[in-house]
C-alpha cells in the first residue's frame, strides 16, 4: 500500500465548467489599438464582450456605442489583457467574437458599393496576419466584394490582423472556407473568371484584364515563397504576372494584391 496521499479529484461539474470556459475563451479575439477598437465598437454586427481601457485612451476614443468600459491603470494594463508583449495597444483593448459573414454565395453575390465590376480576392495559404490585414484594407479601398481564404493555413482574426487592416476587418468580408479548391469551383459556377498571379504567367495582368472588360474577376494569390499550390493554379482560368521594370522585380503578397486590385478595378 502506498504511503503517498491520494490526490483530490475535482468534481465533474467543476471540470466541465473549466473546459467550457476555456472553449469560450478560444472563440474570442482581443482587438487592440484605438482605430481597431473604435471601428469594432461602431460595428453593430460585432459581438462585444469586454472593453479594457486607460482613462487617457477613453478620452480619445469617442462614442462607446453602449459598451461599458473597464478603466485600468496604464501600469497594470498588460496584466489585465492577454496581449503579446509587442502589441501597440495605445491603452485600448476590446474582447469580441469573430465576425460571421455567412456562406460563400451570401457574400460574393452581394453587390459592393460603387463597384465597376464584381471583384474578389482568393488567398492560398497566406498565414501572416499583417499581410492579410493589408490585403483587407486594399480590398475595401478598391471595392472587392470579399477576401476568401482556406480555414486552415491562413491567418484567423487576430488583434494584429485587425490593427493592420485599420478598420477594414469590420467592413470588408473575410471569408475562411473549408476547402479552397471547392470554393474556387463554386465561384466559376457563379460566373467569376479566376486569374492566378504568378511569376510564371505568360501574359501581363493588364493584357489579360483587357480581354474581359465586363467579366466578374477573382484574383488568386499564393503565399510568399511557395506561391499557389498546384491544385489552386490548375483551378485558375488564366495565370498572369505583374509586369516589372527589371528582371529581379518582385512584390510581397499584400503589395501584389494592392497592385492587382487597382488594375482590375480600372480595367
């Protein structure tokens, strides 16, 4: 017989409650920075849970849209909110639920304000939240209906993504789908022409766009380094390149998306 004292077991209901709390926490996002927090507060579709803020940030934030602030001392702000140490929070953080945009057809068939032609962006394994945030911002500026990405191997909603998007996350649909290849197939059936962007393309993007002035377009971009997967590339109707002034020219994926969106919106 062991002389070690028997460890006390937690009641089942306590364990279940703790599991539920952890699962609930995993489904929330902490947005930070005055701009991201302000736009999230103004978004009626965003479910807000906690607003933690310093008095100075509260004075600068403006309308809280009914949110009840938890005012905290700047010296203990980092302990009150689970943010990465390098987060530029400006004394404001908002816990929210991820946005629910609906199904693929609900989003991509909805006309965007002021659009010259239906325009989408599809991203294959772009995992850097800063790149996704910048692409969302460009997509909003140039009137894209949505940015589409696979649920796995792409950046989810995070505070860093929201801050880089500079408010666009609240207005620009970011739809993460279970299977990108299947989603691209559905887009074709909805009338979209898929143009993949890759350095191996035989035609320049402006030339490809000039051939289809009235067509609905989905620009497809891959991650930096590996680029598009083979199946993604085969799903595209055209593979085009962005023309450069020199042979060594290249752009990061968010810059390439901005250039391509501008070209597509003007063609």
